[in-house]
């Protein structure tokens, strides 16, 4: 038997279903009602049986399994093709679960942060307790924990009655999924069920912050900005990757891997107007702000143009960017050029993802 067939047998064993939860039921945010939907019932049942299910969250879609079960969590790594040394975030629906899953005491800053930003796009790193499988945390003695805001995610956690390990539900290295169909495109045949809860409204992954030491360390920029954290805590926090050599703080294990990349080579353009001249006559897509799209209308270019949103509304760009990175592959162009956007507020997280997704000269 050749390697390809072995692989195929390992992965392609599910007839992947997409089940949606009615928009109005989601909008009602009544967890007890959402728990009764077919999608959530079936999804929770699969999870209790040790299977992996894709769930919507407000940041991106997650690939969820029982965080306490080594076997279940292994299936997440297998389905995504994720390196074993990259730990997963554990998702909870209730504050009391945090105490059960961690050891030691939560720091004062940690407490302030979760009181303000949970449920929501913030993940904290704390000392790991015994309940979580060491496969979930890639053998680290810390664990990443987040309480998502999306009512469907919360309903699945409550109905399964388990803490859920869930990385973004993309194939490892690909842009994170912000719609159920993105998950299907990446993982069809590899998981039994995708719960469709509509588009993820934030569109970028959570902020990851280590709150074990006295001074919190920002490991991954995300939905909650550094400014929001600093103004709440009334201190300057540390940011991984920006300290001087002597006290360099290691990034989250996952930050060293190639990430978020479409198949099409992507270039992040410093000096946009000069650069596009060079590409005249070539097969190119531009991913640009609405303002730039309007400027370009007056120039005759035969590039394909994808608009990411307005410079004045970085939240809109955040919500669109991963979908655009996927869309660019449908255009059949040789390269894609991306306009830089202001690195302020959530713009820091957008630029962080674009840097990783792109090739820089
Ligand atoms: O918004 C999100 O956070 C989404 C949704 C599904 O919740 N999840 C997500 O998971 O983005 P993932 O696996 O794609 O990214 C998790 C990041 C990785 O960079 C990983 O290395 C880091 O969190 N991480 C997890 N556990 C950690 C730990 N104990 N210490 C440091 N970094 C950790
Ligand atoms: Mg990810």
C-alpha cells in the first residue's frame, strides 16, 4: 500500500455534514434554546464520543474536541495537520471552569482582564491543572483559556459539559476560517460535522496574553488591542518579540510557523502606487482599502481588485481579511499585492496576520 493510500484512509473517513443554527435563534442569545437545536445537539454528542466538530466563534471558526481526552485532542492535530508542539486553546462557558482547569491562583491583572473582556476575544495563559490532557498543551505546564462570546460556541460547551480544546478550524498554514464553507473547503472528509453559525463577526483570532507573572505579556495581538489592555490595567504591558535581545520573550509556540497563507504568493506593499506600476501587464490581484479602490478607478489598470473595507473602519477590514485571502486563490492570478493599513488598535493584529501571510523581499 503506498503512502498516499494510507493517508487517505487515515483522513478521508467522514461524510462531513454542515448543519446551521437559525439566525434568529442565534440573535436571541438564549443558550437554553440554542442547546436544543439539531446542530448543537448532534455536535455535542459527537464531542462527548471523542470526535472533532467545527464550531462558530466570534473570532474565527474553531475545531473543537474534549480537552481532557488525549485521544480526542489527537484527532484535532491529525485533521488540521498541525505540528504536535503547538498547544491549543481551551474554551469554557463559565467562570467556575477556570478554577477547575488551572492550578495556583489567578493574578490580579488576570482577574481584571477576564472580568472586563470575557466572554470575548481574549485568551489568558495560566498554570495548567491536571484535568487538561498534556496533548492539548503540547506538554507545557501552562494552559491557554478563553471564554468565547458566540452563543453557539457557548451552547456547545454547555451541552457537551466539557472544556473544549479548539484551534482555528483551517488546514495548518492556511488562512483562518471565518465562514462554515471555509472549514468545509479545508477539512471536508476529515471531520464529521461543521456547525454553521454565520460569519465570525470579529474575523481575527483572540489576543493571547500570559498573566502568570507580575507583568502580563502579550503573546499574540488580536481582537482586544494592547491599548485596551493597558488602559484597563493602568500599566505598560510587555509585548513578546519586541523586547531587547537580553530579555527577549519567546513568542507563543504557534507564532514560529508559516501561517495564514493563500496558495497565491502575497506581497505586502510598502509604497503601493510606485509598486503597482511595475506589475502592469501581469496577472495580478490587488487587496486594497475602499479609499484606494476609489483612487484606482481613475487609472487604467487591468488588475483584479478586492476591497477589504475602509481605512476608517479597521473592524470592517478585520472581519473581511481572511475571507479575501481565500478568495484570491479563486481568481487564478500569479500574485496578489496587499496595501498596508494603519497599525493601530485592531490594525496591529491585521498587520501581524498579513506579515505572516506574505512574502517580503
Ligand atoms: O480566537 C481564537 O483564539 C481561535 C478561536 C477558535 O478560539 N483559536 C485560535 O487557536 O486561534 P489557534 O490554535 O489557531 O492559536 C492558538 C495560539 C497559538 O499561537 C498557540 O501557540 C498559542 O495560542 N498557545 C496555546 N497555548 C499556549 C500556551 N500554553 N502558551 C503559549 N501560547 C499558547
Ligand atoms: Mg490558527
